[in-house]
């Protein structure tokens, strides 16, 4: 089969190519030389804590902010030299956030559909379909000013989907959403990609990247500190991860020393649960460890060997974990959201 029939012309096999993107705010290099390559038809996750530079990166890729250095192209079109073309190829959630607060959800969606060239009946149909999909049917007639934050976010994504652009930027699409709505959002994102779109999503949730993304860039302080498939990133931390809990708290230190001796690695203690974790190259070593612990008379409460989590990956790569509080509160610095945009050029 002709490869081009799938991927289109050569320069379109990459939905996004960015080289050395930089954005400085005063003294702060918010984005400090970011390189990205996002394959067409994939979900790409940009994972990083609050303030890492995710939103600023998206704003440059979406022609909302001019890079100070570096270059980026969307399906082969330069974001600085061809912004008009780029804007026709992308959707950014948040872009449509505040339309007309006094109009209903349906009316807002119909207006967007009409602006995008859909006929009257088609626009009505599309609006109803999207409201249904995002669980907003009951609220369809309510004016936007009575919408909760979660409802706004869903309407926002719905609006950006009217055109089904080839590339969709989702900036922390599920931050602050309840678990049920988050799962709905995940399903929608998967469906979008099945129907041909490419998605770049940012997230602070390791699990979200793990669930959705084909490839992930881990970003910290404006730099990509790791890139690869979820499995590749996990493999960089060791093939498997040992988790062990002793019955008697006074045995923790002794057990830890034995883990390090037998596995010949550094271990960690997760304080609250007094759980010892350690990377393991070879699962067979667990036998030696169990024998050593029994001979030392240390009874175990729990033991498991599993694939490393992305949390452990992040810890290993950056030397610090994802700040817990940052991961739990909505991201205040989501500049794409709810803001009137000034396009450059
Ligand atoms: N318009 C702006 N003016 C000044 N500083 C900004 C602006 N936008 C972002 N920053 C700063 O740039 C850094 C990266 O922010 P951001 O890209 O929003 O990170 P993230 O989206 O990963 O949370 C932060 O230190 C933030 O305070
Ligand atoms: Mg952000």
C-alpha cells in the first residue's frame, strides 16, 4: 500500500514540529528551548506540574503568542509566517469560552455552527448532538451565566468540536472535573482521534497521560526532560518496581537495608504507609529477597512487583515528585482559558 495515502504529503506526517521554542516573561524563561514532534492521528501528552510552561507552549503553537526564539510548524505550516493557515487547522479549548453570557448553550453552539458555515438545520442538529454527547441536554436552554465551571468546560470543548479541526489543543481538559465527567471527556478525546483528529493535551495527571497518550513529553521548568511512549518512559526507571510493607514498623530500616543489599539499588520509603519501594532489574531477585527477610525474622504485611508508575518516572527524571497540591487544585495559570485572545500578526 502506498504510504502516502495514509499520511498525506510528506510534511504532513507531523501534525506539530517545534524546534527550540523559547518564551521569556521578564527574567523568567517560561519555555526554555522546547522540541516537539507530534505524529498525525495520535494523542500526544505534555505532562508537567503547575508552572512548567505547558500553556505557554500551547499558546505559541496556536499562534496566540509569538515565540522569542525557535520555530514551529503545524502540518508543515510555520506558526509565525503562516498564522492564518495554521488557525484553520487547529482548535483550542478555551478559545470560545465567553461568547454571550445571556444566550443559552444551544444558541451559542448554533451561532458558532452558523459562523462556520453550517446551514440552519444542520447547525441545530449539530448543537443538539454535541450537548447530548457532553451531558448538557438538560441545561441546553439555560443562559451561560448560570453554568458551573465544569459545564462551561464541557460546552467549551463542544464548541471547539463543531469544526472538527485536524489538530486540537486541549489545555488541562479535565483539571477540576469530577471523576465521572473526566471519564466522559476521556471517551470523547479517544473518539476524536478515531475520527481522524490529532490531539495535543496537557495534563498534571500522570494517570491521564498514561490512559490517553500515545507519546508523552515530560516538561519541567520550560524544558522537555523526557520523551517517549508511556512504556519507554516506564522502562527508563527499571522493568519493574518492588513494593513492600513490613508488619512491624521497627523493622522498616532493617528491611530497607536488605532490599538495597539484595537488589543492589537505592530504595525509597513512602512515609505515611511505611512502604518500601525499589526499582528491580530482574524479577527473580525477589526470591532471594524473600528468603533473606525470612531468615532475618522480618514478617511482611504486603509485597508486590509491578510496572513502575508515571509518578516514579517523574521522580526519577526530575529528582522531585509532582507537587501534590498543584495536582489537586485547578490550574490558575491556564492562560488559554476564558481570556480574550490577541492573535499576533
Ligand atoms: N502572560 C504571562 N506573563 C508573565 N508570566 C507568565 C505569563 N504566562 C505564564 N507566565 C509564567 O510562565 C511560567 C509558565 O507558565 P505556564 O505556561 O502557564 O505553565 P503551566 O501551563 O505548565 O502551568 C510560570 O512561571 C508563569 O507564572
Ligand atoms: Mg497551564
